[in-house]
C-alpha cells in the first residue's frame, strides 16, 4: 500500500509546477506529428539538452531487430523513428527510477465524430 504522504508530496510538487507543465504540454501538442513524430522528438531532445541531461539517441536497425526471437513482423522500417534515453543523475546512492514513454501519433479521422 502506498504511503499517503508520498502521494500528497507528489501531488503538491506537480501543482507547484502546473504552469510549467501546462506550457510544456501545449508546446508539444502544437507540433504537427501525424505519422511523423520527429518534430516532437526534436523538441524533447532540445528540452533535455537545454537542462544538461545526458541523452542517448539511436535509430533502430530493422535487420538487427529481425534477429531477436520476440520480433514481430511489421510493414515499415524504423527510419526517422529514433529511440531516446535520458539519464538524470540523482544526488544519492539510493534506488533508481525509470520512466518509459511511447509516442505514436495517428490521424484523428473521421473528424466529424469529434465534439
């Protein structure tokens, strides 16, 4: 069971950054990204670079992925679909925290069904 004080501290920290988070999300959703997420990836890379975080970026090679036993056949390659790892060094010797995200933007059609 999660300690309520941790939940409350997390919520307070988020609320203290509300304007910053709202601005960040607004910037991200303004970037055209249907079937091409590269603009959003560039924004995220720039965001972390400006804050001096360590970034590792690579483009997967489909030939290598096909060799993996868990590979699922796809009808595209991974050109312009980079992977990014951002490492934020902590200030202690405690446990690590990993956050994982996925970006996949598809058309919103048919627009008539949206309100």
